[in-house]
């Protein structure tokens, strides 16, 4: 997709959709499914019955397969480093690292290597909220505006009534990834949350649109109710009591770790350390957690134990079950015979072909993180896969193969190339001029001074066009800076490169008198600036 029809779809959002697809969509050309075991898993609760049978023998076989699965995935993708953990029936059966945490130093990855988690942070944050509910600070049904001073949306009624649950279920009516484009050009969290009020809304509670700053607003409201910073609250309520000593919701803590994985991207077909590492503090509740497999297996064990830790109640089931239950359709069925994918409060929720509930989330930074966890609560089984490569489907492919073997004894279909194919599509450059050759005989521009000045925009703030030497330069927000290259007539181009703009992206900047339209920032019809 390109031009104004393309919506801001970072790898983070793509990962959420793809994970729903493992339970709810049929991939074209996929092999037919193997028949599940004929011996059902019978539970006291009929709603938990499943035909798939997870046994220790099958889990051990899936673990034995991991080394080969990882080797195949790393060879196919070039992913520099991975770390994987497996939990079954309250026991950590596997926690190991593969490859390197930094392709330049070649320092090895192990189970204690700390990775950026990207959107796996949403599920961890939902666990923090559940603990805050137990502490009496809020409920899932608490309106965000009750505790977040100045919070508003473009529909005043929705703004005053939208709840923490609504925001964690991505059903506020905000468009997909609303606010990400403001973070990209350097605005702080408070400014981004304030400007959400300028976005026209889709129908409230009837529309699912994955994002980061909806959840960030909810997290900020919870933190405000508790009288703490979000990162401090997360540490006090979750990380510290679970002994997650390598986990933090601050980028500075990740940056200070000796044993940390650096993000990597592909440039000209080669993996390199990302020049500017992703710093997601502004969306910390949604994408700012860093952690290790050692810590995350503790968290997964708590979830699989229905909120208990070391045999003692830790999160009440009444607070946790709603988060890990379907609250809105996140991925509609692709045919009459396919399953839907659902979203809870910070968790994807679906059903495996064998009938087991599948609770999961993926995390994806284009600038160098691909992460996933998947839980089968009815079987007491969970896996987490962390990588330091620009999200490429490797983590999801490894996890899907593992759970197939654990449930059915073998992989039902070749997941890795399917996930890699879809993620590759999400990494295509943005812009209607991608692949186009600049005109050899362009229409002449006006004198460059005719384009200079400040162009106002309520959502993005002023765009400044100034003459620097013999060239025009565009400035937008605290950090957005690009050279404007003449294309033809009053049309110029600039080349964004960011979490939402893969390498090779090219955006039009079209002048018309006192009006400037920036294609890259106009994907939701908000990118018109007036001098």
C-alpha cells in the first residue's frame, strides 16, 4: 500500500494481527491440518475440554526439537540472537540463549540476556493493572478521565466515559497506532496524550484498532490513581515481588545492562546494529518493558498458576481472568469455516485447532525486536521467544512449531516461512513514489524562498520550511528534520526512516500557495499544514 490510502502500520501492530491468525485465519496454500488426538483432555469445567492432549512426553519432544528449529530459523533469516524459555506444570523446563546479542562484539546470548520486549509490554502492563485493581486503586471499568487530568477525546461523552478496559482492549475509537507519529517526531508522553483529543473517532466499543497510546493513557491513569510513576508502580507491584530483577519499564535501565541485546536492522541485505536504538519510554505501558527469559518464565508461571506465585495468591483471578478473556474481535474470520481471533485487555486470545485456549502476544520493533509468548493455560504450558532482529516472524514461527509438537506430536504446517512472508510485507517502504524514478525533465520549482515559512497544524504542530544553503529543509516537532528534494513543479520529497517508515521510504511534500501536504503524515487526513 502507498499514498494516503496506507495507514500507519508498524511491525508492532502487524505482530498482533498475525498472532491472531495462528488461531483464527487460514493461510493460502497451507497444508491440510493433521487430525488432533482422539483422546480428549477432560476437565471438571466442560468449557475447558479439548481434543489436543499435551503430555510431558510431547513437551520434552518439542523441547528436543528447539535447537534444530532455532538453527533453521536463524539460517533462513540471519537473526543475530534469540533467547527461549519453556514453562510446563509450574516448572521451567528450558531457558537458553542462541547466537549473539551484538553482531559486532559477538557476545553470546544466554537466558539472562535482557531484550527490549516491544508490545509484549502490553500483557505485562495488564498484569500490573490487575495487581493495582487488587490494591483498590482502580477497576477495569474506571473511566480514564477520573484519574488522568485533562484527558479528553474528540467526542466529549466518549472522552469522559472511556474506561481502562476500553483502552486496553483497543476499542476507544482511535485509529490504529494513533499517536505513534507524534512520538516519532519527538513529542513527549503528555503532549501525545493531550493531542489524542484532536483525532476523529470511529464508533466506540464497536471498533478494534490496535495501538500504543490508548494503553499508555490507561496505564498513566492507573499510575496517577496510585500516586506513582508507571515504571515505579510496575516495579513495586510486579517486578520486585516476583523477583524479576532484570525487568524494567525504563529504557535507561536497559541501556545500563551489561548483558543486553542490541536491536538490529537489515540495510542493503546485511544485518547491522541499529544506529539509533529504539527508545520507547513515551509509550512505556504499551511498549517500554525490557526483560530476560529468566524473568519472563517467572511471570508466565504466575499466569499459568491462575495468579499464584510460590503457592500463594498474587493476583486475584477476578482481576486477571477478564484481561485474558475475549473482549472484542481483533481478527475477523477470513471464511465461514475459520475461527476469529480476539483481544482481551492487553492479551490476544484464541483457540487452537485442538480446542485449547491460546493466550499470547507478540512484540515487534522495526528498529530491532521480535518477541512473542504463547500460553495454553488449560495444559499448563507456555513458551517465550525473544529476538534482537527487526521483527521478521522468526519468534512466532518457532513458538508455533513448538506448540504444534506439544499438542499433536508434529508440526501441522510449516509456520516459519508463512510468518516470515507476512512480516516481510509489513516492512515494505512507505510512499506512492517508492520505485519511481525522479523525472529527468521536471517542471521547474519557484524560487525556493517562495516555499519557506511556518505552516500550522493543530495535531502535528508547526512545520517549518527554511533555506539552508542552497537546499530546503523541513522541520516538524522536536526532532523531525529532513532535506526536501525537488521532484517536479511545486512537489518535493523527503525520506523518513523510523519505526513506522522502513528503509527506502519516500514521502511527497506538496506545496500549493500557503498550503503544504506531507504525504507521510497525511495517512489519516491530518497532514495538511497552512502558512
